[in-house]
C-alpha cells in the first residue's frame, strides 16, 4: 500500500500527485490528509500517522509533502522502523531505495516543480532495495539502536 499526506504547504503538490496517480501511473494509494487546505495545520499530525501505517504493513511506502521536506522527514523518522528520506532529485530517490531501503519519501513543495516531483516519486516507487549484505548490515545497526531506545 502507498500512503500519501501533506501539510498546508504541500497540499497543492499532493493534489497534483493524486491526479498523476490516477491518470498516468495508475498507482493505488490512500490519502491520510489533509482533506482540505488549512493554513494552521502542523506537519507532525500527518507525518507520524503515515509513518506508523508504513511500518505496520510489510512492503508499504509513504509520501509526505511539506514546504522543505525536512519537517516531515524529521517527524517520520521518529517512528521506529521508518526510513524517511528527503527527495530533491531522481538520483537521490533511487539511491535512498537501493542503498537504504527507504520506505518514506518526503518532498519539498516550495523547491520542486510538479513534473520533477512526479519523476522523483516514479523513481522511488519503481526502485527496489539492493539487498547487498553490507547494506543489510547497516540497516540492522539502525534497527539495533531503535530497539535500545
């Protein structure tokens, strides 16, 4: 399952991606909000529930959108098992999936064009984790830290 959420700064880009999913990529997703533009909303209210859903389901992924991508990324990564990355480039999204097994992509609506954001999302969703033993070893070190907290 793919989960999608934004705050007010990312709301318009989220709406664009919903149209992209419906018309071009035929991607099934679940929108976790907001349902309408509310200038006073707070990104943790969307990032944390999305991250919790992603880590609760095997093979689930998430896309979070705010102005810079940073706030969403910080909040999502507070959830044990979340591996959120900020996607400023197609290559970065590919690398995050291949090398880090990232399960959440955070986008910067104030930096990316709609088409660039869609291309980053496409690459994120189509790229698989490499599964190389050195990469698995590194992720296990992060998991060990999470278990110790």
